[in-house]
């Protein structure tokens, strides 16, 4: 494997109550957690803090470094920066005026709260997803998706992508290495080739990679045909969830729903 | 000197061969002829090596055995019945084709899923599928690898699992494309042992003359899309002039 292993990968095979949970339960609870975070109105700090506490408790139960999960979750922050416009577009008490040529940007308190909420909520959502992926093999997530009635074709696309991502990366790295090995320079001689030529080489490499992948896909299809594939994807049935697992789903979902509900009741509806 | 004009086999051929090719012609879509009149009979349990230089048509021939490619001229008969649209599903259960690159053969995220693919598509029940997967993996010495991912395994291991994916379908004939290519000596030894132990008839394309000498009593030499020799391996492999003529080397 040549893909740089994520720091979280080494937790995948450790033992903990969270690792031992069925992937379907984990997947549903993760989705419920993200949904609950999304439903909380801006500035519902009590609700957000409660969900964060539950999430961090689960991270600790999984014996994964909490700090590591928090730091890794920052990867999504650049996307959350899109919400920066909220600071200037929400009506509210003006805090700051930024003259910008003919326009004046006005930062409001409501806007600032909305922006901070989006930031914190997305950060926590990514942490929930990280907890799922750090404690569950991707193949189990695929099985869980299948069990939760995601269309078979979508699951198949995901599983092929996962299977061949590594093959493709290996192939690309071999090509890059081969290019590097022949990218020599003579002492005292300017390296040859124009920028255009170099760009052409890179373009051709991408093209070659595509063609190879395309040809491989045909071979894979033939391999599938050879084993009786006829256009319909089949999988083994899944064992039903146990009472305990159903109970856990019920309790977890209930707590999250209660947090959202109480927030709306206490806050008198969304602001 | 061996008689080259008349292909012959040692054992008397029974009336219905497990596999029979009759005057197979095939031309690639770009016009290059690949097979030019190939005829061949393989009986149950017979182990046949398919040798010849690159481009002689070995892989193309193998792809005809389970109907992936259909020759416009000539016929492929499995258990005496010609390969046609109506029989194709049964043919694919009888003839297990294993590709050279296990990354093509193993397309599922885990070993279990991959070995279960064939049995599942044959419409078998869950218990039967699980039993067949366990048996096939045990046969190739890969029991306990069910949850592993193919890209985390060595080439030798992946080749073994690739063979298990068709063994799970319980075929009568195995068609393997260069199974020993790229293997280290230890993995190669294991493969030789495995091929010897498997009871199925097999037709195996290879450049590995030592493999031929060790496993296959009968060999078929393909040259320019035609059968140049079909007979016992030992005398052919001992004849330097013949080996030289077909670009092969002494084991």
C-alpha cells in the first residue's frame, strides 16, 4: 500500500465497545448525529455542547485520541468558510463597518453567531464521521449501506472505487517514478524541453492512465461475466439487528431528537 | 524426431470430451488474425499446458473456452454441447477462467465477497455459499483470509485467491492464464503443488517450461494461431531443436 496511511488508520483494528458495535448501528447513529447538528438553530450553544459531549464521550470510549480527532476534523473548515458571508448578510445589531469602495460591509451580531454555529457544527459533524471511519472497516460500512437499502448499483460503485483506488494510485506512482528516473540533467547543461513540452508529457501520462484504467475495467467486466454476472448484483442477506442493538439505536436517536426538540421549545422556535 | 503433422494424444479419446474445440478461427476487431483453425480435445481430469510465444493466441484461446469471445467460425463444445447464448450460464459454471492479473480477477473489497461472487450469481443459498467459500479457500490454502483486502496481500496470495474464486463455482475445467508469472520461488512451489493436487481438468497457458515439466503430462504448442504440437510433454521438452524452433527454453 502506497497511499499515505492516515494517522487514524491504526485504530481500525483495536478493541473497544465502539469498535465492536454493528456497522449499521454506527452508521445510523452517525447520520442521526450529523442530522441533529444540522437541525439545531444558530446560537443553540447548549444543544451543540450536549451533542459535543456525547460525541467526545463516544470517542473516548473508542480509545481514540480525542485531540487527534479534533485536529483531523479541521480539514473541513475551509469549506465552512463559505458561511463567512453570513456575518455580513444577516440583519442584526451592527458590530463593524468595512468600507469597500462604494459598498459598505456591515458585520452583525446575529451574523457572527450564525457563522460561528456553522463553523462549530461542521467541525463536530466531521468528528462524528471520523469516529465512524476510525472504528469501522470501510467494507463493513459498505455492507451496512447495502443493508440500509442503498441501491445496489451505488454500493457497487463505491466498492469498486475503494478496491481500485489503490491499484490506480500504484499505477500512477509507477509512472511518475519512471519519469523521474529518466529526468536526468547534464552538468553545466540547461535542462531541455519547454514548459509546453513538459505539460504535454504530463497530459499524455494522464491519458495513458485513463486508457489503462479503461482497459482494466473491460477486463474486470469480463472477469465478472466469467463468474456468472448477468447485470444483477447479489449479496448475502444480513442478520437482523439484535434487541440490544435496536435498543441502542432507539436510545441514541431518542436522545438526539430530544436535544433538538428541547432546543426549539426553550428557544421559542428558530430565530 | 516427433511426428508434428498429426496431433495425437496418448489416451484413447472417449466419445464425448469434456471440452472440444473444432476449427476455431478468430480475428481481432482490428483485423489481426489470432486463431487460425484450432482444434483440441480435453478429457475430464486431464491437465494440459498451453505454450507458445507472446501473441500466439493463448489468451484469446482461453477467452473462447467460456464464451467470453465467440469465434465466427468453428465451435467450442463443453460436455458435447456447443457454447451458445442458451448454454452460456451453464458453461461458465463448468469452465472456470482465471486471469493473469489478480487485480482484474479480484474486484471486490474483501476476499470473502470475491469468492462468494460466483456462487451467489449461480443462485445458491446462503449456507451453501458460505460452505463453498470456506472450501475453496481451504483448497488453495487461504483459509482465514476472508476479511482481508486484496491490495494488502502478496501476489502469490492474490493468485491463490483468484483460483479460489472459480473453485467456489465447482468447475470441471480450469482455464488459467500464466499462473506462475511474477511469483517468487516459494510462491511458485506452492502453486505447482496446488495445480498438482486439484482434481479438475485444466488448460494452463504458460511460458514456464519447468512448470510444464512438473505438472502437465500433455502440452499444446500454439504458433501463429495454429496448433503446432499436441502431445506428451516429456519428449517435446527433451528436444532442443523443437524448443528452439518455437522460441521455448529447456526446463
